[in-house]
C-alpha cells in the first residue's frame, strides 16, 4: 500500500513537472514571438498545461472535482479562441500581415485622434 | 420569514436574461440604438430594484448561499455583494445614459453592443457574488471577453482593434496565472471554495504553506494586473486610450470596483497567510504605483490619457487601504469600499463628460483644446471642474472624504510612510488636474466649434453626478445632521461584517 502511494506521488510530480515545462514554453512563446497566431497558440498551450495539472491532481486525490474544473477550462478556452481568431482575421485584413510589429498605432503618441 | 432562494438571484437573473434577449432583439430590422438602450436600461433598472429589495428586506446584515444543493456554495449573496452590485448596476445605467449620444453619433455601434455590455455587467456582478475560485474565474472571463469585443467594436478604426488585441493577449495571460494559482491552491488544500481554503490552510500549515503562498501570489498577480498596479500597468494607458470613451469610463470606474470587490472578499476571508507574506512587497508596489502613475499623468498631453494615468494613481491609494487591512480590518475595508464609490462617481462623470464633448466629429481632446472652454460652455466647464476637484481630493467633494479615510487608516495601522507618499502623490495630482481648470478659465482663444450644446439626457445625468459629488462632500463635513455620505459608510461597515457570517 505504502509503495503504491509513493508511486502515485512520484508520478504526480512527473506530471506536474511536464505541465510546468509546457507552461514555460507557452509563456516564452507569448513574450518572445512576433507572430500573433503563435502568441494565441502559446496561450492555449498554457491553459492546457494547467488542465494537465488538474487532471493529474484528480487522479492523485481520487476526486472528480478537478476533472470538472478541467472541462470548464476547456470551455472557457473555446470562448477565448472565438474572440482571438476573429481579432486575428480583422487584424490581418487591415495590414495583410501577422507580424505584431506592424500594429503600432497606439505607440504613436501624437496620432491620438479620438 | 424565509425568502425563496430565487429572489436573491433576481438581480443576476435580470441582467443575464437582458443580455440574451437583446442578442435576439438585435436581429430585428426595426431595432435602433435608442430602442436598444431603452431595453438595456429597463433590464438594469429591474436588476437595480430587485437588488435594492434584497438589501432592504430581512436582516440588516445577511449572507445566503442560494440553491446550496445545486451551486454548492459557489455563489454567495450577502450585504457585501449587494452593495457592490448596486455600484455595478449604477455604473451600467450611468454609462448607457451618458454614452447614448456618443453611440448614436458613431455609426459602427449596433444593438449587439448593448448585449455585450449587459454580459459584461453580468460577469462583474457574478464576480462579486463568487465564493469560489473557479466561478470567480468564469465571471472574470465573462466580463473581460465582453470588454475585449466592446473595445474593438468600431472595427474600422485601427486604434480600437489594436487596443482590443493588446488587452486580449495580456488579459488572457493574467487569466492563465489565475488558473495556475488555483491549481496550486487546490493541490495544497483540495478545495477551491473561499472560506474552506483558509480553514485548510490553518490545519496543514507546515508542508503545504509554500504551495499556498505561491498559488496565492499568482492570483494576486492577476488582480494587480487587472487593476493596473505598478509592474503590470503598461497595458492600461494604451488599452484605455484605444477604447471608445464611454467604454473607457465603464472600464475605469466599474471594472475596478468589481475586481476590488472580489479581491477584498478573498483577502479578508481567506488569505491571511499570504497577506502577511506579501504586505512588505505590497508597500513597494504601492510606492512605485503612485510614483510612476503620477509621472505618467504629468507627461500626458491628451486629457483622456491623463485621466487613465491618474486612475493608476488611484489604484495606488486603494492598495494603501488594502495593506492596512491586516492591522485595522473593518475601517480599512470600509474605506476601500467608500473610496471605490467616490472614485466611481468622479471618474464616470469626468470620462462621461469628455465623451459627450467629443461625441461630435473627430476632435482631438488635449489640454490645448480646452482653452477658454468656460466662455463657450460655462456649465460644462463648471461640472468638469467639480470632477477634477473631486479626483484631486479637495475638501467639499466626496473624493476628499475617501482620501481622508484611507490616509487616516494608513497612519492608524502604522504605515505612516505610505500615507506620506500618498499625500505627496495627491499634491502632484493637483498639478495635472488643476492644469485643466486653469486652461478652461484663464486662457483665451479656442477652436472648439463642434461641441454639442447642453441638451438631451447625458448633461442632466452628468450634472446629477456632479451634484452628488458635492453633496457627498459637504454632507457630513460642514453641516451637522444633514443627510450626507454617512449612510454610505454605514453600509460599507455592514457589508464588511457580512463577510464573516458563516453558515
């Protein structure tokens, strides 16, 4: 029995380590990449890393609650995706580019027409 | 007498149903902006009335978990949430009334906008009712996602879409950190319900404390981001500047109140452990927020950007009261609640008036544009002066009383240094607020041609807000026995008490 618990704790740790690696990759993608599509995908990656943590915890504590939380997070990620994708389409139509460097209206201080 | 559970949820119900029915109504050809606004107001007024009924009926202080077998204590209805819902619904009503002229003038707005607007109000109300981290996250996302779309609603204007995109990326990033924090807290305590977390944390303090502190920190980061405190303030200027003015007013005044509503519940009820850990760091956060916000406000030429930068400074004042909670719980919490009302009135008035002034044509609203404004529109100039005085915290306005409570609370709780920094920031704020008053009254020459005259509903509402600000300030400082802001403070105290009723 003890052996099994130790095994569970070990595998929980490895799952959380994997999730944190995915999370870090996603975070790096958001702050370092220029392509707005990749920024969006990085945020999805981070959300899914958190899902992985929750599901591993659900197995560890033998509880259904984290799995429900994971399902809810998936639903929220879908809602966010709808806004993200539509904004990407609008942005692309304006500038014909996905590089975030070309979207710089807000940085030009004097062009602040209301 | 027992009130049926659904009565408690009626305010939320009305706003949610309103959002959905406006979505359906917007498909009809005959719906105009004006009709949509009237329908929105109808639902908000219904919600306001039912919320007032909940606050006034039954016990003075109450705390109920409606439908406990379905929601399992995820949603709580207490005096605290009732008080905040009042602010939020009022914010919605005022924004619609003030912005109506703006929405009608700009062709891109359609009736769907009002549906999104109601969804956003719904999300904020759900946030102050939330008693569980995941439902708080859902509420936060409902409010934020509606705001992302509302900011970018005029999709022909580059500025709007870029502001929307920037807010979307950074807002989702903050949301992800909230979830990460929640997962850590779940790992430590096996629960996400507020109240239970605190109990579990007390019992299992040794091994799980680091996990709890890291998780709580992540959640704190999310909220510091959303209220634009120091290390996370960079988005605020651009996003608020890029948004349409009525939406900026709504975000600055109402969203901040909603987030402080949940943050206060979290910090007061549950996060003793984490708060003790973070108080020292928060002191530096506050000092930098005040300093950097003041700096940003001084260098702005555009009035809108100045108001946004000054809202960062006001976040700093609110955070001062947040750290004093550890020492003097009740008075600090109620000073936050009171200051939120004061700031809400001043900000929505100032932004709303500027929105009204700039609703005609493509006007650049800088300080220079307001030269000699008092000659052309004396009443508007007077109202704008009242809002500036209140934001600067000059006596005889409600802003002064709010600042007074916060600074006395800081001194009482031993954070005299914060009070000093806050008062210095207030001195500096006199510069950028009074610059506008000086420009309006003491300069000649103006090229303001297309300022709308004083007619319609918006100027009336704005002048009512201005009168409220003066009344709130004069009420209890000068005239004894004059019904002033006392009941607001009493309500703030009661709502703080209601956080501690356990069932």
